[in-house]
């Protein structure tokens, strides 16, 4: 029966022989291994570059979106409180409904135009 | 004048490129360190250098594609796992091919099919070992081991993986690794002992 140290010696010798066989590969095999490694790494560079481009584009898109939102907010903000734009329909309605004379004038614009043309005054 | 967004993007790209270059150097160094042993391991399994080179290249591609972003400490068991998977696939294909073309009905389905072959052990290599050609004898003895036993021996004792990493690489339990290794040592010793 083998002793433990004999067992280890045998394993050491076996691994040393294996190391030797790996170290003594011929030039052509080493060249092919090198090409295989470079091809695998080139694939990684493509993946990395594609990822970087995607990340860059995503970042640019987010930034662009932020700028667009900011500009929209900036240009919209004054007009929201402006009576000339946002409240114009409401002011028209106010004008038409708050004053009876104004409503009368609006309804009889044609008549007043005719009157002005003929120089008459309906009120006397 | 470049906008701040462009500058930020360029800065990020530059930093990403530097990091990518460092990672590429690290992974190249790792693969350069293991590729020869990987080739020998595949050669023991396939008995063909061309087939072994194809398998190693395939393993490199798969490893880089799937695991290159993982921490470097995780690379060894992952790389050997990828290669082990390729070797298993290759063995399955060979077994199917053998079943159809050479030995119909002789496939037992276990890992020990090589040791059951009638010419599994020849006296020649052992005689050459007595003449000092221990390397060739060892190579033949290793080739004749069942795949799992050989992988356990090579990963544990040659590659130096611990039991847990070897189990991860071989996708089996730690107990299975110990069993495969024990059988591998017994078979190899038996094959080489007569020539000491």
C-alpha cells in the first residue's frame, strides 16, 4: 500500500510533467492560441464600444429631454399668467355678458354702421 | 464652443474607455495564463489538437461574452466551467456519433464509457515510461480516464482549484468532485505504478 508522501510525490511529478507539456507547445499552436484570444477580446471591444455608444446616446437623450422640458417650461411660464393669452376667451365672455350696452352694440353692429354711413343719430 | 452636454458625454466616454482598457488588459492576462493548460485539457479529451483549439477558442468567446464583466476573482472557475461545458458537449456528440456509426446499442450513458472500451489500457505507454518517457505515459493514462475523473484531477491538482471551485466548474456537488478525484488517482496510479 502506498504511503501518503509517495502519493504526493507522484502527484507532484505528474503536475510537473503536465506543466512541461503546456510550456513546450509549438510555435504554430501558440500562434493559433494567440489569434483565438485576440479574436475573443476583439469581440469584447465591440461589445464594450456598443455599450458605451448606447450609454452615451441614452445620456444625451436624457439631457436633451431635460433641456427641452426646461425650455418649454421657461417659455410657457409667463404666458400662463398673462391675461392676453390664457384669459382672452374669458374676457370676451365677460365683455359680452357683463354690460348690456356692450351686448346691444355687438348685436346691432350692422345697424350702427349703416347709421354712421347715413349720418343719422337714432337717439335723437 | 462645445456644449456642457457634449463635454460631459465625452468625459464619460473617455472614462469608460480607460476602464474598458484596464478590464481588457486584465482579462487578456488571465486568458494568456490559462490558455495553454486549457488546450492541453481539451486535447486530453478530444485527442486532437485541432479539435482542442476549436473548443478552447469557443470557450474563450463564450467566457468573454458572458463573464468578462464579472470580478476577476470569479474568472478561474467560470472559465473552466465554460470549457468543461464544451468538453461535455463534445463528448456527448462523440457518443451519439459512436452510437450511430460504430457501436450501436453499446452506449451505457454513464461517464465511464471510455474505461469500458476493450482497448482502454495498452501495455505500450507503461513500457515507455520505464524508459523515461513518463510524460507520454501520463498523457495516455489521462486520456483513458473517464471525462469527469480527468476533469477532477486536472482542475483540482493541476489547475489548483479548491473543491468548491472545482465543483462549480464541473457543475456537480463537492462530494462528487472528491469521488471523481479519488477514482482518478486510483486509476492513474494503477496505470503508472507498474513502471516505477
